[in-house]
């Protein structure tokens, strides 16, 4: 009705085996078994560098 634009951000903790991700990178993740208390995702590839 009011043509509002909503921007939603979700922060997830993900496992990065090679420690190559930096803050602001866009990555592709897959869901995996629980790796720690709240880490249930794994980084597959980096789509865009931040």
C-alpha cells in the first residue's frame, strides 16, 4: 500500500576452513551438521569480495 522497501539482514555463523573470507564478502553456504554450539553452516565459495 505504501510501497515500502524492507531490507532484511541475517547473520549466520559459518565455518571457513581456509580462513580466506573477510568482513563484507558475499559467500555461498550450505547447511551442515552442527560444528559447534551455534555453527551449522559451511562456506562453499566466495561470490564477491567486499
